[in-house]
């Protein structure tokens, strides 16, 4: 499944994933199905939405 990144925050943030979760909630309030995932390679929390892959 392909994903589009809408926002990102540092995983080292003092509040952990909360800033990303708050951003995702703002998108969900607008009807955008955003979720938070952690990118281990870049040490970031990403706010993402699924996108359909081109066929």
C-alpha cells in the first residue's frame, strides 16, 4: 500500500508521538483518514494517508 506523507515530527520530541497524533487528529476532523507511523530509518513520526497505486 502506498502512502502520502502529510506531516512529520522528530521521534526525539520531548512529548513523543503526541505532536504527530495531534496533527493527524486535525486532518481526521477534516475528513482525511490520517494515521501516525514511525519511520525507524529517519527517526521521525509521519502523518500519512493511504493512496491508490497507479496501475
